C-alpha cells in the first residue's frame, strides 16, 4: 500500500515537472536545450578578454554555460535570466547562483558589457530590434547556431562538432 502511494506521488511529481517544461517551451518558443560540450569549447575561445562590467546570460536553461562564464570571468557577477521555473530552480540550486525567473526582454541592459545567449530565430529577431538598441556602446554579444541577421559579427568560429555550429561575437558600436 505504502509503495503504491509513493509511486503515485512520484508519477504526479514527474507529470507536473514534465508539464511545466512543456508549457514553458510552448510559451517561449524554445525548450531548455543545453549548449553541447564542443560548442561550449568554441564559446570559451571566442569570449572577449576585457569585459569591464555587467555579464548577462539570457535564457540559462539548465545552466550549462555558467561554468564556462565563471572560469573566464572569476571576479564578475553573472546575471542569469530563465523564465521556465524547473530549469531556473535547478540552475539556482546546482550552481548556487541567483536566477531571475522573468522574461529577459524586461531586463535593464543599461550596464551590460557582455550578453550571452542560445535562442532561436524569432527570439534573435526580437533581440535585434528590442535589446540591441538598449545596449551600451562597446557591449559584447556572444551567441551560437542562430545569428543576428542585421548585425555584422566581429568574429565567427565553427565548433568542432558534426554540424560545425557557428559561434558569433558581436560588439555594439
Ligand atoms: C536553448 S536554451 C539555452 C540554455 C543555455 N543558455 C545553454 O546554452 O545551455 C534557451 C533557454 O532560454 C529560455 N528563454 C527563452 N526565452 C526566454 C525569455 N524571454 N525570458 C527568459 N528565458 C527565456 C528558455 O526557457 C530556455 O531554457
């Protein structure tokens, strides 16, 4: 009897977790797909050395980029945004980092010096039109797979994976 109750509770919890992830994937247009190890390695190579202020990750998912950012910028605070509650709670707990569980399009970008994200084409278009104009001059943007179609990257490198995933570095002029 006890094991039946425990199994039922576990199934309900698993269903709620899956349902929440699916719901937010549909709402946001993308799920918490992590950046692969080989693409993270390319990101490590392209991250700029001199970042004099605020670092923001837009849509942290399960937090796979946080160790790379911490390794490169050990003294910097990383502002992490993730709207989907389950990945946000996981990332906050596993990496011991505050995660802003809100829509990053509502963030204040006035002090941003580096933006890192991995999103999808429609979100990249919104970044181009809604966020890029708010970024201070000199701010870096690092993204991969999907580019900012209206901006010219400073550098593009290819990850050593099957897809030769492009990793882009932009700077606001
Ligand atoms: C493809 S995942 C990338 C995860 C992580 N950055 C990585 O590279 O491993 C994109 C994440 O962005 C989040 N996201 C998408 N739009 C968002 C928004 N407007 N505000 C906050 N989070 C958002 C999604 O929930 C998802 O977890």
